C-alpha cells in the first residue's frame, strides 16, 4: 500500500522516490490526470527508455572551467593555442607536425589518452583545411601504432565532440580524442568509488609515448 506523504505526494514502490502531483489534481489527493513521476535512474523521468545513466557530477568542475572563459572561442584564453608555445614536457606534447600536434589529455579517461589538435584556432571539423585534416589523420594513425607498441592496448575509442552542446570541453579549438582501451580496464571503481585507477603519471606516459613516436619514425 502506498504511503501517503504531506504536500500531495505519494511513494513510488521500489524506487525510493515520490510521484509529485501536478496540474489539476486536488491538493493532498495524490491523483489527477497530469502526474509528474520521478522514477529511478534506469528508466529516466516518467518515460522509460533503453539508457542506463551514470551520474558524474565531479565533471562539472572541468565544464565550469570552460564556462569561465578558457577556450570559449578566443585564442588568448585557449589551452590548445597555449600548449605549443611551451616545452614538450610542460605541455605534455608527444609529437609536433606541420599543421597539427599531439599531446596528452590533462583529464584522461584512460592511461595514454591523447588529443590531436591543429595549431590553428578553429572550432569545427568542417572549418579545418585539407592539410589540417590530412595531418590530423596521419597523426592519429601513428598514435594508434605507438600506443599499441608501448602500452599493448586491445582497442581504441577515437572521436570528436563538436560544440559545447555535444560535450566539447574546449569548444573553440578542434581536437580529436584517442583513448586506448584494454580488455580489463572496466571495473567498479569509477561507479562505486568515483575513482579512476591510473597506473602511470602523465609525465612518464608522455616520455614513453614520445620515445615510441621517435622509434616509429
């Protein structure tokens, strides 16, 4: 039997949430034609779907940094414009090309998470020149070979987030992610403990990838 709650809400069995009454329902009745039902995370709000949702509120610190201005469309506050002006060690750069370069992600999803960026401050893939696209592709291929050689990974996630609405952390400067994956890299840590186990420091990872890059050429 549902437990009556103050304020016109009722308990939704098995979810730990309540069904809030909206619209024309009489106050305190817990009924009406227009119910806003808050269900569990597996089914979403009111309308069930096929998605399982993992909430990662700690990522807001990274997103909010972009909202404060860094990389929001201006070269003078863009980390990907600033990085090539530094030494490879300070900027975590592993390779420099003519039109694009490769560096480690400062907020990696996995060990060896690389970013391929054009030097030019351009936000979208279809605004890049043919030379930039060509070299980004060549650098991506080399990065895959190097990561496979130095880390013995089993696969990759490769992709771009285009624009803030698509999740780009630095929306003003085009960058491609290369994330090495291993058969055993999925576990309960990120979900239960909100912790990602990283087995190598960024500086050491940069050194190994840079040395592997030199060997590739």
